[in-house]
């Protein structure tokens, strides 16, 4: 059995991506807007892929792997096996020196002493303007042979789509190195930076749309009970939460 809510959200994200790319193809002047929308939804798909690595999308581990790879991870170059191994260690060693996220965030300057509102806005802007492309290397993960196969096939199809319209792969890859990075980094600032555990967030509708999609404001609850699907986390959420602007 597959989560119908997950399928709905995946389909909606892909619909928005396709609509943005079609718009860019028909009206090149809107390519910057399309890039922002596509990267924003690539980020949302990454979070839905995260559900599959926790085996919360389907009862069968195989279907979690197939669905998470096919619709979420492989198209944006994320290795399913590599991410799962990395992420499970993050859960196990959260906030300790063995937490693998700490060193990566430090290399990308996502640290408590840098978590000022002005710097967060500055880094978001630089991400959108392709000025932080070099930081992508700090988020690279190990790839299994299966990961390489899935990612290779996905990107072969994306590149071949250029024969339909060259704008398609251009928008896809420019989104990955700008708005996907920008939205991801903005979310990361508000998850663990400045605490040994996880911030309890109360987000507005536009913050959810911009960088906290698919109930990701309940990241604290996810760490407390990682076996609860994303669409159920609000049912176990603590009422004592901080607004996004109160965290840093």
C-alpha cells in the first residue's frame, strides 16, 4: 500500500515544475521566475524523497526505494543509498561530534555564529544569484553503484529533453544550483543551527511555501518519532513553538 497523500504531493510538485518549464519555453523572458519555481519544488521533492528513506511511503522497502528514487532523488542528483546512510547517522548521533551534518554545515558556513538575520538573507540572495555554487560540493554524498545508475539514467533523460527544447535542461540545472540550494539552505538554518537538538517552529503560509514544504516545520517531532509520516506529524506537535523570526 502506498501513501495517497505522498502521491498527491509528488504529483502536485511535478505539475508545478512542468508548468514552470512550459512557461519558460513559451516565454523566455520568464525563465528567471521559472528557475525559482522549479528549484523551490525540487527542494519540496527532496523532502518527499526523505520520507521514502525512512520507509514511510510504502510498506515494501523496494517500493520506497523505487518511488523515492524515480520521482524525487535521482532527478536532482541525490543518491538514495548515500543519503539514507548519512541521514540515519544524523538521527543516531544528533547534535554530537559524530553527527555527520555538523562538519558539512561548518564547511558551508551554516553555523550558530553566522546565524544572523542579515547573513541568512545575504546567503539566500547569493544562492539565488549563483554566487554560492561552490558550496554545493559540501553537500555531496557517497554514491552506491545503484545510486550512480539511477542518477545517470535520470540525467540522461533530462539532457535528451533538450532535443525537444533546449530550455528544459537549462532551466532544470540552473534551478539545481540556485533556487534549490537557496531554499535548502534557508530550511537548514532553521532546523538545528543554534541548538543541540531541533528547533520547534511555527511557520506562516508563505514560509511553508518558500522553504518549509510538506510539514517540514515539524522537524523536531520528526526526530522525536521518525516513524511517523510527515502528514501526521502535526498531530503529535508541541504547542510551545517559536516563530521563524524568533529562532535567529
